[in-house]
């Protein structure tokens, strides 16, 4: 199991992509902001995930039994393992009455 504190998050700047500690808010190399992209897991298998465990070719780290952190936030999302499906909820104002 990977230690969550030892995990690295890749800089989103395509010209940099330096690894940084998860605790950093800015890249230590180029000073680009490092966004923290969290994903919510669903399904029965989500409760069996272990904190610090890496998923999907070491892209996502388990923060708790239902939350993953994307360690490559500047990269396009990949298909995640079936046991850690991503739940996205988008909302936009209803402008049909205006």
C-alpha cells in the first residue's frame, strides 16, 4: 500500500509536469497552481478500498473509502476501474423562463 503522504501529484503545466507532494498548492518547479480534483466512488466495492491505495495505473489515490484524488489533474480522464466508478454531478441554472 502506498503512503498517501508520499504520493506525488503531477504539475498540470504541459511544459513542466514535475511531481510534487500532495500537500503543495503550487508546483515547486514552475509555480503553476496545482488543482486538487477529487472523485466520489460508488458501488458496493468502494468500501473495500484502502486509504493510500493507488488505482487506475497509479493515477488515483484513495483518500478515504469513498473519495479518490487525481494525481494527474492536467491529463485527460481515463476509464476508471469498474469498482471505482466516477460520479459527476453537473448543475446549471434553468434559463428557459428568461
